C-alpha cells in the first residue's frame, strides 16, 4: 500500500471558545497542513512548527512507541481538525519537524474515515455512506 496524504485544517480550540465568548478580539489561529494517514499511529501528531503557529499550550507528556523505541513526547491543548467536511476536537502530540504530521486511528475512527487501499486515499466509512457515525458501546 502506498502513502495516503490528506490536507487538513487545524484551529486552536481555545481561541474558538474565547472568540465565541467575545473575549478574543483576533481571529482564531488556523493552519492548513498535510498529514500522512498512519493506521499504526493512535493520535494526532503535529510538527513542532505547526504547534507553534497555532499557539498551543503544553498540557502533559506521554510515552510514545516509535520505530526507534519508546520516547517521551509532549501533549498540547486541543485543536479542531477539519477534514473532508467533517470535524472533531483532538489533543495534539508533538513530533519533530523532520517527521510528517500524522493522522492516527483515533481521529480516523471519530471522523468515520477508512483507508481505501486500492485507491490509496481516505474515504468515508462505506458502512455509513456519507454520514459521520459514532460507535456506541
């Protein structure tokens, strides 16, 4: 299977809340960025430069398993991710600028997208048609 690259819009979620409450006078910070769809990754991983452009505050740290072993990574405040007409709010895990932004399994499942291996693209889950569905347990 080849690489699946998507174009996503990211907005600082705290800015959105403050702007709606009329506390923030400027527009919410937004970045358009490419991401590699990685079904082996779990979360939304963004490059340090994207995190800085969005003005996200550091929240905590996690242990992250990489191809080079286990590494501690910083976790940042949430962003609103918009992709192909769907959106969700996700915490961000930082990756170095020499690593691509990664769209992992949790955002993919929440947004109800699957990878179409033959077409090498991201598609809405065919079981749900064009509607974003959420699994209930």
